[in-house]
C-alpha cells in the first residue's frame, strides 16, 4: 500500500480514539502530558478523541461506548507492565502498542538485559537484589561486596519503572546505602550497575506497517550531568542533539541495538531504547520502554520530527494500524 493510499484509508476508517492517560504510578503527571499531546495531535487531523484515566469507571465505559481504538499513554506500573493491555484484550478493544507478554519482558530491566546480552549486545555489569537481601544478609557486608565486585562509581535504579524515579549515581559505599533507600521507595528490588561513561542516547523505533525502523538517535546532555526527573521534564534543563553528535558507525550501531531490543522483546508499533555509546564507539544497552514519553520535552517526538515525520500523522497511523489488527 502506498503512502497516499494509507493516508486515504486512515482518514476514511479512523473516527474515534480513546486515549488512556494518568494512572496511579509516580509517573502520573508525565502520562497526563503525554496523553494531552497525543489527543491534540489526533484532533488536528479531525479524529474524534476522548481522554480517560484508569479508574473504576473504565470497564463500564468501554462496554457501554466502545471506541474504535484505545491509545494507552500510561507510564510506570499498570501502563507498562502489561496489566492494562491484558484488560483491553479481555474486553476485545484494539489498542496501540505492545502486547502484555512483551510489556512484562521489557518492564523488567534485569530480564530485558539478559535477553539482549544473549544476542551479543553489551550491557552494564550489575546485580538485581531485593530489599529483603540487605535485611537478611546484612547491609554493610553486602554493600561492600557490591562495591568491590562492580567497582565505583555505580548507578542504582529500581528494577522496574521509569522517569528516573529512585535512580541515582553512586560515588562511594556511603552513597550506595542512601541511593538504595531512595530506590526502595519505588520498588522492592534494586538494580545496581557499573556506571557506564559515554554519550547518552535515546533511540526510538517506529513501525507503522512496513516493519520497524530506528529513528535518529537523540543525544542527551543534562545540565547537572544526570538525566533525572527534573532534567527530563523541565524545559531548558537538558540539551538535546538530534541527530546525535556521533560518527556514522556509532549511530548505526546504536540503531541496531534499538532494533534488536524491539525484535527480541517482541514489541510492536513503537518503543524507545536508552543506551550509552562508550569511547570505543560501541553502545551499552540500558533499558527499553514500551510506552515512551510523548510530551514536548520527550525524545520520541523529537526523533520523529528529525526524520521529517509529522507527529500527528504518526499517532494516527499507529491508531489506524491497531484498528486494522482488530
């Protein structure tokens, strides 16, 4: 089907979309902003859009007035762990994005890392440990062993979740203890990794029916050196370069890792892979997001624009593709 034919068909068939945004995770506000961006984009193309949160009225709403397509823009738990998508499949409503099983794989950072490592992708050395391990085995001894085994500096983050909640760099064993306390406020398990040095990238992957394509990598340079929540969502706190200031070989390698992650994790429609390109030009995989942020400061819309794509058309094509899947 040509691009013109897809355009005509999308306009003819797609009328009503329900955007799910908000949720109960710490990423609620980010989700609300992402949902607003998607809704406004679709409305510019004369698609009727409703926006709803996930609450006790959702199932009744889907049953009484089912939309043609649901566009989930939910970050964090339920939105990215596959739960809401399981519900949508039970109800029988087409939706944009990965299926529940793929979401569960990608949402678990240790599981995703293991799968990518099996494909020969370089990953950061690390260990995933539950809060109970520090209580049962003795925190001081375990902290020292982590520092000895992985070396300093380190990086601590929840084994699940996004938007850098509970994530922090670590320069000393004392910092490690404090970082874990913060991490365990967001998850019962922590991923402690070597702190990889290099150029931080976000690489979007988009598939509107002709197979997954890696978008131009976005280079991320936060003003404080750490791409935390404030740096992600406060305008002016981070510089973005798209395309990234890397040579062609490094860019190609980064794109290949993103495509490998999208394929190996079983994703569909779109995703975003975060990685770091080291001094040798090789990328180190960090994680893959099945519901990337779509706000005005998010990297996925940035990369789409750098590819010459209209964000509104991308949203409509993703929704239309879900509709055609049924």
